[in-house]
C-alpha cells in the first residue's frame, strides 16, 4: 500500500467518521436541506476514496470501472432516498441501488474470471447460500408485504440481487484468503467481505426502519444503518488498490 494512499485514506476515513456523526445528529427530527448536504458529503467522501485508490495504484481496469460506476449509482441513490421520503422516491432509490449492485456483481465476476479461471461460474456452496439467503429475504418480505405497498416488487428484486452480490463477494474473499500465491491476498479478502457484508447489514437495518413499525423510530438501528453503509462503501473503494482485472 503506497504511502500517499495511506495518508489520504486516513484523512478520508476521519472525515467520513466526523461527517457521519454530524449527519446523524442533523437529520433529527426529520430530513432537511442541511442533512441532505451532509449525506451527500459522506457519499462524496467514499467516491473520493475510490478515485484516490485508482490513481495511487494506477489501476484503470474493468474492475475499477464497475466499482466506480456502482459507487456513483449509490451517490444518486443517497440523494433520492433523502431528498424526499415519499414512496415514489424510495422506489426510485431502490432501483438506482439495484443498478449499483449489478455493477458490483459484474466487478466480482471479472475478478473470478481473471484470478480464479478454473473456478465454476457458480459452485454448489454458492448456489446453496444464494438460495438460502433469497428464501430468507423473501420470507421476510412476504410476511411484511402489506407494509411494503408499491415497493414490494422492487424490494423483492433488490433483495435477491444483494444476496447474489454478498455470496459472490464471500466466495471471492475466501478464495483470496486461501491463495498464498496472490500478493496481499489475505488483506484483499478481508476488505472485500467487509464491504459486501456491511452493505448487506445496512440494507437489512434500512428495511427494519422503513417497513417494521416496531423499529421505525429506533435511533440505535438508524446509527447501525448509516455507519455500516458509508464504511461498506469505503471498503469497497479500497479494494481497487489491490484488485486489477
């Protein structure tokens, strides 16, 4: 890891932490123009982190392209979800984030093809975990379908896609961590699963806040939702430093 990137990452990490704290305080009791600016500041920081990693590593690969596009979709999604809290804006945000996850999946498939060409497109363990994750998410969606309203179908598709993204990231991270021939493989595997795992946790807590009356006003869950989301994106951007395909 280059010294310029380490310095830049530490600065951006601290800025992200401070901005996240301020955003969580400002958005109470309801979203405002100031909280929107703060949220987009946090989103811009995770984008800046990915761009910094790209330039410091000289990594202009397909992987970098897909991750950066996915992060840009997330930036737009952040704007839509916070600009207005109406159902239509929420659905639009879900669809934008869906596009972002498709970009992440494309990036992970590029990694598998280049780093692990002998690995099957989808092995038994991956298929088992994907089916299990999709069944769990669909059960939860179905049991709360009345609360989802028009968002039920978009959220159904979205949850399926994020489960695919998570399982593919988990599979790749394990392959990296078990492969001693790849430089910095352990570190790469850890930050990859941190990014995908924290993103999934963030989406799960968002669903609790949005569609479960019992937790809809929980500040503790909101903090988990926001902290896991922004730092998931930081870790995904960090992977650009070591993955070039």
